């Protein structure tokens, strides 16, 4: 949606101009303002349309990181799937908050369509936060770990 | 695109823990795409989340092969579905009875079913070499010669073998030959991933399409009508409110039969 300030600015622009209609659209929003030709009090008609909503999909919005600094790295999911903290329900988790991890160390498994993806850490550091619970669905680019590097 | 030769390297094994683990080790030693590790039997054949796949010595086709898809890795999730199609097409010629071949179906994402019994399973693992080379190791388990009593009791009503259904004894080597041919003919669909072509081929054998399903995924149970595949190969269920649910993994899929 457009915010009210943006709309008001456009209405003013239309009122002060010689043109009778403005239409602006981008990827997911569209606005068309038409100046009334009846000379009534209402100087313009505002129509805001949005593209049809996509079919509802069960998704989880990525959680916001607690802090992002120069030495904070965010590890995100490379694909849609289910997130697993351990190779099997009876196994110990690969990592826990507070653990020091090395480059190449497995952090978790993302499973999608029976493709198992052992996600390896790309740097040395310490796990500051784990953002997803075991066996939960994740989207592409979903935030999984916050890691503090040395 | 360079031709990929499957089976140029074949690692033949007796009874091992898992062909997946052996091929993974070979990958880290630099084995080429198309390499195959095939075993007489496996003691720890891999299933999801630490489960094992019953792989009795001499009773089936137990193998793993190395594939290097190209394009965005986020779409490599289609590789297991591609593998399901390849296995299906490798065994079709051994099922001359059309009554049986038309019930040879793919249960999402890639289990091979004859009617409502499992004939084969596929598990894929993404692997990364320290050089940065990424690949997928596809593990295939196909029941060939088992009779009903050969399966563990808990699988007897859920598993099937080709011999049991066709009454013809088929050797693992015969299937292997077809599998190599099918993989070579169709590997271009992975370079890069041709989602539309894989989806189209998969949908021709979709088990339970249009039927009502209950799916356990994580700690939730979803129910809806199976309407097709999502952009990453997900199972799409339409619930009673018309909402479409995309599922990327499952801990149990069952058809809901009306009373």
C-alpha cells in the first residue's frame, strides 16, 4: 500500500497541474488519480488497486536478528525446506547457542523433497542465536543463525 | 554441455553400511560425475532423519550415484523428483502387464509405488567439496526379489517387490543398465534444472493426485486435496477453505478415505 503522505502529495500535484490523470505502478502496487471534470467540490478521484493476492501459502516470516555488527554474520537458508538441528530425533544437536564453531562444521540440515542439505559454517565463530525451532518449515533466505566472528 | 557418462566408474561392493557414505567419501577424493556405488546389501541403508532402508543382500538394487546439477541451488530440490522419474522409466520395460505398469506411480516426492505398496525409495544428499564443487548424491533402493515373508513383519503390508508383482525374476544388473541409459538421456534436465519438464514428467505418474491427504510435517498435521507441485517441487494441498499449503517435507503421508 501507499502511505497517506505519498497519496496526499500526488493529489496536490494533480490539483496544481494541467493534467487530468496520474497513474503510478510498481511490482506490487498501483495508484491512479483522476481529476473530476464535473467541477464539484471533489477535485480528484483516488483509486488504489493491488494485483490479485497470490494464493495463501503457509510461510514463516524470517525473524529479525538481534544485532548486526561488523563481526556478526547471519546464516540463512539456501532453500525452502524443513530445518533439523540433528541428524535424527535421537541424536545430539549439531550446535547450540554459545558453541564455538569452525569453518566447515555442520550447523543443521535443511531437508526439501528428500534432498538433505547439511549446512556448513563458512567461517569460525560463536553461535549467538538460533532463530528456528527443530523440524520447522523455512523459506529460501530464512534467517537461521546469528554467529559472532572473532 | 559436455555429455555425462554414468557408470564409467562403478564401485562394486558386497554388503556395506551404506552406498551413500561410500560414494560421499569417493566424492571427497575427487570421483567424477556419473560415478556409481552399488552393493549386494546394506546394513544401514539410509532413510530420512536417521531411519534405515531395509536392503537385504541379493534381494534388490541398492546404489548411489553422483550428479552435478547446475543453476541456482535453491532449485536442486527438483533432483529427487527427477530421480524418481528415472527409476520409474528404468523398470517399466520389465512390467509388460499394463494392468500393473499403469499402477506404477510416484508417491510425493519420489517413492516408487505399485498401487498402495512401496517398491522403491530415493534419498538425496547435497555434498560440497573443499574446492567449492557441489553435487548431489542420489541413493536408490529398489525391491526386486523379495517375497512377502522376506520383508520385516512391519513392512509386509506396505512393501512390494518387482518379482512378487510380475512373477519374473529380474536381476539388479538388468535394471542398472536401464538406469544408466535413462540417466544419460535425461541428465540435461538438471543442467540447469528444467522445472517445467521435470514437473510434467512427474505429474504423469502422480500417486493420489486429486485425492484427499493428511500429511504430518514437523509438529503439524495438514489436510487437503493434492493438487500438484509447487515451484520447488513441494506437495501442494488445497484445504477446505481453498487455502493452498506448500509442503517441502513430510513425516507421514496418508490418504484420507471417506467413510
